[in-house]
């Protein structure tokens, strides 16, 4: 079984989920900005956007650590 | 005029002009000594470098034909051309004077300026699970950044014979299918306008390569692809179809600790033994798409390119499924 190809496929599936959820999170968080006009809504919207980016950043970093772990594991076993 | 005839004409103009230009360019590049070493072959042959100039000229000719033949998207075609030309200038500078790992990505961000200043941006993209979103502030920022980001991402996969061209062709084919399904007339024309030059280039760049694109070619293609996605309103589909590109870019940047040129990397991601390419066993080696595909066993160059194409086809299918069922 080709572990390299399988790992790449797995990473693509995870990245697909991340792209969809990332677009969803950011778009949902961005909607209030510039559409409601009130300062409180603008601030809340900005905080939501920052939160969405932080969440996505953390997920991406976890994804990277997982990939690195799997890569090193396959390398040491082969 | 019938859409099928227009598409066939655009495809033929792009393909034939690029093929003809490459036939003219390759002997001249060789005689001028503009050569690059094909490091993944046992005898390390010298191959004509910077064939991307012919590719860019092919794109210019095609876009001029598109803007004359299809008046409705004339402005889009010209903005696409401007963005591609800026990336081509940056790539050309890098080929000549080596801009370095940090200045090149920074300068390539300039290729997003024509999009931002065009007045053609539509900040209401259709996104999965949401439908039509309103991104008044974020969309222009994304439009400014994406051509530069993708030109560098494409540059990172331009490492094996035919890989960059074939992977880009697959992305464009899936974007064309999604454009046809959604009745997106502009999207169909714009995607087809890049397919012709890329197929023409692929003929000479496939294994064993007769020409390399150079940074001038790879940066232009990346910028052109991202501009097509934005101007053709195919943003989400493009993001999903190009997931292997994003993986490569993200993995390289995080594993080498920032933007670095190939020669700046202390440890190479892969090792070459004769015809076989294998991931570097050193755990500190950078992770790239090629090193991922050759993790547990060495493979020949055409096999790796074929497997990378398979990954892009799967991403394209995911983009298609997302469009059909989640949008």
C-alpha cells in the first residue's frame, strides 16, 4: 500500500473540510460588518472576525502538526 | 456567434500561438545559453529555461482575441492580462537578478492591483453552506492578495517535468465544468482562454522536458489562475480545486520557517538516486507535495506527476460535489 499517496489523499480531505468551514466561519463573522451601521455591531463583527481567524489559524496549526507527526512516523518506519 | 465555435477558436488560438512561439523560442534560448539543469535525471541534462516568455505571449495573444471576439467580457480580459503581465515582470526580474525568498512574494502581490482598481469586483461570492455572502471589506483585500499568493503557490509546484502545467490544466477543466453547469458565460470564456496556452506549453514541458517555464512562467500562470477565479466568480470552487496547491504552499512555508528560495533550504525535501526520487529521510527536511508522495518508496518522475494529477482530479471532484450539493 502506498502510504505517501494515502496520506496525501487524507490531507486533501481534511483541507477540503477546513476550506469549507473556514469560508463559512469568515463569511458568517463578516456579515455584520458594514451592513448594520451601528458602532456596537461593527465592534462585535470585528471581534467575531478576529475570533474566526484565530480559530482557523489554530486548526491549520493542528493540521500541520498532525501532518508532520505522520510524515516522521512513516519515514522512520520505512 | 455560437458559444462552442467561440470556445474552440479561443482554445485553438491559445494552443497554436504558444506552440509556435515555443518552437521559435527553444532553439534561441539554447543558443543564448539560457539553460537550466534538470536535476531529477541521472545525466542532469541542460534544458532551455524561461520558456514562460512564450507562454505569457501566448496568453497575451489569446486575451487580445477574447477581448475582440467577446465584447461583453472585454474589460475582464484586459484586467486579467494586466495582472498576468505584472506577475510576468516580477518573475522575469527574479529569473534575471534573483529577488530572494522574501522580496519575490512581496512584489508578486502587486499583481492583485489591477483587480482591486478595476471596479469589476463583485463582493458577493457564492460560498458553500452560505449561498451568496456579502463581503464588502474582506473581498477587495482577498482580491488584492490572491493573485500573489497563488503565483507563489504555483511556483512551488513547478519542480518536475510537466507538473505545473498538467495540474493547472486539471484545475481549469473543473472550473470550466462548474462554469458550464452554472451557466457562467464569463467563467467559461476566461477558463478556456488559459487552457489553450497551457496545453501548448505542456507539450514541450512534459517528461522528458524540452523547456522549463522559469519563474516568469510559473508566477504568470498562478496570477492568471487566481484572477480568472475572481473575475469569473468561481472563488469557492477554485479554493477547493486548488487544495493540493494550498497544502504544498502551507507545508513548505511552515516546515522551512518562512519564505525561502530552493537554494536557501539547508536540507533538500527529496533525494535523487538515478531515475528514482525519494523523500529525504531526515525528519527536519521540508514537507512538499513531491516528498509526501515519495514518503515510503522512491518513484520515477512521470509516476509522481501522474499521482499529483490524481490528487488534483480528486480536489476537482470535491469542488464539483461542493458546488452541486453544498452551494
